[in-house]
């Protein structure tokens, strides 16, 4: 019952009921990545290409698509990583969660949310006022 309500009322946790129905009707499973995301293709998009989409295992976060699958889902390559021996390049980084809004988010020096003190104002700045 919980899964039904999540699919009915949220779009960020897996798939919606509409996506589930479309996947059931037209989707053909292409493969699965190391995060458990499942990739599909089927139907035709507005540009005449085969439509491709991903059903995320848990929380829908676009940065969780590995580089090989990213190229396939955006029609950069025609062959899915499961159909070839894809190996990431040495310069490609692994997935890192988006920490924006969390206590671990990046806070630059002088940020109001940072744990450091703001630098003292030196007086070399004149604020703009209308008419000057």
C-alpha cells in the first residue's frame, strides 16, 4: 500500500503510476547499472528516435546515472553498456551524492552558513546609492 501511495503522489521516489503503465505497455528492458537503476527503451520520441528512460531504484537523482549509461540514455552512443565491454576512463569519477541543503554541503570562506567568522570589512568599499 505504501508503494502505491508513493507512486501516486510523488515523482521523486522511483516511478509514478503513469511511468509504470507506459513501461509496461511499451518498455523493453535494456539493462541495469551497479546502483540498481533499470534502463528501458521503446516507442518513438518527438525527434523520431527510440525513446529511452531510466527507473531509479530509490530516490530519483539524475547524477546517479553512470557515465556509460549517461551516453546511451542521451543518444550519444547507440550501444548500451551491457552490449559492449565498457570500462570507465581513469579520469572519470564515481558517483557522489548531491549534498546541497545538507550539513555536509560546501560552504565557501565567508559564507553565512559556514562555521568560520566573516572577514572584517576594511572600508575600501562604497555601497552604491541611487543618484551617485
